[in-house]
C-alpha cells in the first residue's frame, strides 16, 4: 500500500512539474511572439492621419505615455507647476504655469519694447504647446506670423494642403499668413505624423526650416546637397526630430520665412556673427534704442556642444528613454526632464546611485546659475547706463561711438539670452554655457568703455569723430 502511495505521489509530482514546465514554455513562446509583433494594426494609418488618438489605437503604450506630457512637475531650475487661473472668455485655461517675469524682473528690462516683456511663462509639456501659444498675452501685443506654428502645432498636413502636396511650398505659404488666421487650420500640438513615417514608423524630418538649416550647416563642412532623410543615421535622427523645434531661429524678409541661422555654425557666437553680417534685428530696445535680438530655445545647438552629444547620446536617450512593457521595449513618449526619470534616463549608462546623479546635475546647475546672475546683473547695469542716450538719433548725429556702444548691448544681450533661453540651465554643455556668458560679460565691459568715451567727448564739447 505504501509503495502504491509513493507511486501516486511521484506521478502527481511529475504531472504538476510537467504543467509548470508547459506553462513556462507557453509563456516564453507568447512573450517571444509579443516581442516579434510590437504592435497590432487595429486601424489603418495613412500619411494624412494627424490625430494622435488614432495612432494610439495601434500604439497604445506610446500614446498613453504621450498623454502624460500634460503632467506639470518642477525640478530645481526647470519644469512647471500648476498655477490656478480664473477662466475668462479670452483665456479659458483653469491652470497655467508660473510667470517668469515676476520671478525675475530683469527679464522685462532685457526685453523692454518686445512682446516677451508682456508675458513669459514657464514652458509646459507638449500637450500644452498649441494652447499656450494661442492664449499668450504676446498675441495681443504683436501680430505674429504663421511661421510661429512651426514649433507649436502639428503642421505636416497643413503644409501639404497649402503646397498642393509639396511641404516646402506649403511651408513658404504658411509662414506669411497671419498667425490668427492660419491657426484656425490646425487642431493638434505636435503629433506622431510630424516625426514618424505612417507606414514604416521610421523617424523622419518634416520641417523644411530644419532641412534647409542642416543643408547650410553641412555645406559649411563641405557636404553639398545634404539630404537629411536619406543621409542621417538612425541615432542622429533621434536628436534631429527634436531639433525641428528646439532651436534658435528668425523670420527672414517681409514674408517672414522661418530660418535657422546655422550658416556659420551652431555655436552662439557663430550664429551672432551671421546676424551681424546680415544686420537682422528683432526690435529696437525701448529704453536704449539699440537694435537687438531675441534668442529662442536653442537646446539643439547647445546640446551639440556638450559631452553627451560628443559621446553619441541623443535627445531621445535621456528625455524619452526606452521602457519595458511586457516583452516589448518601447520608447517612452512622456517627454520630460531626465531628473524626473533618473533610473531609465541616466542609470542605463551611469552606474551611480540616483541621489548622487541628481546632486551632480544640480551642482552643475547651481554654478551655472551663479554665473548667469553675474552676467545678467552686468547686462542690466549696462542697459541702465545706455538709457541716458535713448533719444539720440545716431543717423542724424553720426555718433559712431554711440552706435558701437549700442552694438555692444546687442551682442552682450544676444549671447546672454542664448544661454537664458536654453532650457537645461547649463547642463547640456556647462563649459560652453560658461564660455558664452563670459563673452557676454566681455561685451558689456567693452560697451561700458565705449560709452565712457562718448561721455568724455560730450563733457569736452568736442564733436564725435566719424571714423
């Protein structure tokens, strides 16, 4: 009897073991199949499918994370926080981000006479990029061109429609249409179609300004007729798709053609040299009459000067790192600061505790902000120095030294603003940011010296030499 029981127990054990092994094998098989099929085609997506929710039916994991760009979380020097806002007929938002002009009034001084001196809030996630631009107070200060849509909306279909299938022609048309008119033709902030081919899901560049900007930059390197969608590597594309919007730019000519000023290079002083050559100005400073420039979010340019770019790291590696969902490895489309996602954004490469990594980043940013404040104080002091000569029309007086003094403000201000507008608080390229701030301070010093020459000549009553 005892022998029979042992045999039954053995048989039961073998049976259970077989079930466990079978379950494991089936699970492995299912996971492998899942890995082989990263998505299931639930709906048909074409080159005209603009709504990200439709793409989300085929790519639910990516879409779910994309929706999280509506989150508002601060880091020490960046991110955004939800500030209650009483909805009005003109501005129905119930929540906005903090007003940076209140946090640092020096910004108003720097931008006096420009729309940014009226409203400049902390940037929010991609989910808000279109609404926040439509509703900014800057829209009531100046009539913006359609070119402003490039970095704030899904414009691929709009450009195709305006150009009868040719996005380059459509881009040209979009730029010159008044913003408040052309914005009625778009529905979404940046969408899947702006960065992905609808059939292969491969990354692609759809912004003509970036295509032309890279052509000019590559030509400087001796590469003629650079075709970015054919010649760029996959890893390069993981930064290039971001560089379509996170860049410095200006509106060229009466048709307001959006142009990336990379003809002399990507560095701040190289871009400034381009502006100095073509004499472009964004506005005349209200308190000094200097013809000045406004820098715009040049993350792409600054990142390319840093150690991560030199090591072959892309924007996506840190701001949209891979994540595991079951057996699948997918790109996290919750675009955000790596400081909010240190484990996947940083520790993939850096085998260092999270706290140590965060402390290291914040130490870099602390030092950057110290130097930034020194440079900002110097610039504001110089602007205050120049106020005395605000009403002098140098075209009539021929006061060359005052023209030079105002030009030093133009250069110092652009270099400072280039660093200020870049959203990494110095982290993307700490040494480059310090170099640019040093150049800004040096231009202030030269300007103050030149302004002293103007004052000395005025005291002596001597006419200013036109040399």
